[in-house]
C-alpha cells in the first residue's frame, strides 16, 4: 500500500570533467544517493545480502529496519565508505563512494568522543579537519552553533567523562552536523539510551534535520522511531535456507510514510494511518523478515 516501487531514473549526467579519474560517474543520477545491486559475501556461496538497490533524494530521511544480522550495518558502512561491497556500486551526488569522506557524517551507538578533549575541542577537531583554512573565530562560531543546536552550551567546556550517556550522544550528533555533511549516516544512535532521553533526542534530531534539510540514512530496531523520523522505511530480510537452497537477505519493501511531515512524538499515536503503518512493519518483522 505504501511501497515505493519506482526507483526513478533520469538521463541527467554529471559533468565528466569534475570527476577524478579513479571514480565512476553514475549513468543515472536522478537520486542524490544511488545504491545499485549491492551484495556482500563473507562466504561466496552464502552472501549476507544481494541485489540491494535503492535511491534517496536530497533532504530525505530513510530508516532501515530488519532483524539482527541481515546486514544493515554493513550497508551503512559501505555508504560511509568504511567497508566495501562484494559487488554493486554506491553513488552519492553523482560520484562513486570509494572511501571515507568528510562529505558523510557517521554516528554510531558508541559516541566515539576523544576522552581527553572537551566538548568544544572534540567538535573543533572535526570542524578544523573539514575546513583547515578557517581561522579561530570561524571555528569557534561553528562549534558553538552546533553545540547550542543540541542544547549543550552549558556543558561546552566539559570532558566526556563529566557527561551523561545522552549528553555524549548529543555531542556525537552535534559533531556530525558541524561538518555540514552531504549525508548523515546513523547506526542505532539512541540504542544505548533510556526511553525518556531517547525520546527527547529523537525530537531534537527531528527538529535539526527539518531545519537543516539534512539527508539522513539511519538504522533502527525501533518501529516507532522509524515512523516518527523517516520519510521512507526500508524493510530488509535475513538470508535463509529454503527448500530450493540458500537465499541471501535483501530489501523486501520500501514503505513510504504517509503521516504529515510535521508530526511529533506526542501526537504520533493519534494520527490517521499510524496504527496501519505500525502493524504493517511489525507484521513484516514477525512473519516475513526471516521467512521466504
Ligand atoms: N568481518 C566479518 N566476517 C564474517 N562475517 C561478518 C563480518 N562482519 C559481519 N559479518 C556477518 O555479516 C552479517 C551482517 O552483519 P551486520 O552487522 O551488517 O548486520 P546487522 O543487520 O547490522 O545486525 P545488528 O542489527 O545485529 O547490528 C552478520 O551475520 C555478521 O555475522
């Protein structure tokens, strides 16, 4: 009912002159992010997933949901350029993703802050890496802007050991946003947080994403989190042994979120279509994600 079957393709081309010689140019680059027939196999005969193709538009928020081990983190790492696929290609903004880049911000469940640096210094480190020519004042203004965005101005000169788990995760988010990446990749960023903190940070993230029109790809196990945040939800199955042999995991469905984009956590349950959408995703996880 909500499935987006149309992976739009257009003939618009990226100027070859702007492309380094070792990078391919996507022949079809209508999507800001274009994932083409991605597969990953640690054992050749039993790929974790195969034939994963999807597109994302600029400014779109996409969540991916699937059971443990189906390959979500592997896909995110390939999008980040931190891992390579066994086959297939990823193009972002018309260029092939061939390695890590400051054009992509990544936030993992563990916040990965440098413990000997303050919040300000942690974020300044990222900002200076992104814009090495910037002066002190420019860096300071950028750091303070993004720390304020996650509500941590009062803790800007504290070290990670002086912060709660939620605060540390906010710093990770501020750091990822501060380099103004073309794309943000979030791997269960709130997985380790208590429900109350998680809810607050979900609201904050949603506000910042709407304000900055950031393109986001996020892994979550939380169906409500996906419904709150995502414009589209990708449903992924696990590889499994069937009567006709091993079948790799892959994308089973792309679900468009029909709820109004300006939704909030408090009103989510009252919106028309919420329970239908939730039941659809839960049914997938219970009965289709592992069965073929
Ligand atoms: N280096 C590796 N060598 C062999 N197998 C691996 C390696 N890395 C990951 N795998 C396997 O690949 C599969 C996919 O792993 P991945 O972490 O991408 O799954 P996931 O869907 O993100 O899981 P989770 O929800 O538990 O984080 C798993 O079965 C995992 O055991």
